[in-house]
């Protein structure tokens, strides 16, 4: 069984970038990979690329609307955390 060495975690007050800035590139790569995988699977199943693209866009829109609805019904969470300069 592989072992994992502990990685020191930098406290929030010592960060140079916000969590969003640190996560955004990974999030974008994951989003592109997911979109590509979904479109490939839909086309392999016989769906036209245009229809698969429209369906994926509709799913993303519905997901964004669901997130907004949840955000509006829960306590406010700021997307802009503290930043050490």
C-alpha cells in the first residue's frame, strides 16, 4: 500500500492568491475534460454533434440555475475571500 507524506498546509493569512484563483485553472481543465467526454459519449451513441452540444448547454444552464437558487435560499457566501498582499 502506498504511503502519502504529509503536505504542509499554508494558513489562509499567508496565502498569496485567493482559493478561487488557485482553483480556477484546475476547474477549467476539469470542465473542458468533462465536456469533451460527454460530447464524445453522446456522439458515439449516435447523437448528432449539434444536438449533443445543445443538450450539454441546456444541462449546464439548468445546473447554474439550480446553484443560483440554492445560493439565494441559503446564507450568503462570498466568492472573494481574504487575500494576503
